[in-house]
């Protein structure tokens, strides 16, 4: 089951890290945080992205995920979404 994922982390990340985070897009925010968002193929890929954050010693502020079918009905393409 594919998942729509949003990970909010402390500090900015280079967009070059996108490939290492299973293709999640990186959006650096003005408040000094970074938002990684996109579609992951399954829970294992989500855990892989979280493990990579840990390996980089990046603090995870929040995690939001939902099955793709539900996320599409809530306009998942908007990185700001209802709960940044």
C-alpha cells in the first residue's frame, strides 16, 4: 500500500538528499526546518527514511502519513497541507 508522507525535521537539508530519502521532495522552510514529502511505496520505505534521518542525526519534529487514496482526496500535492 503506497503512503503519502510528510516528515518535518529540524534544520535545512540539501535538495540533493532527495534520492537518498526514497525520492521524497525536500522543502526548506523559513523557520529553519525542512519538510520532506511525497509518496512512498510501503511502510518499509517509510522506516528506511526515518532510519536515514537518524543516521544523519536529524531531529524529527513530526510525521504524517496516510494511504494514497485518502491523501489524494485531501490534496496531498500541497506540501503545506492542513497540518505542517
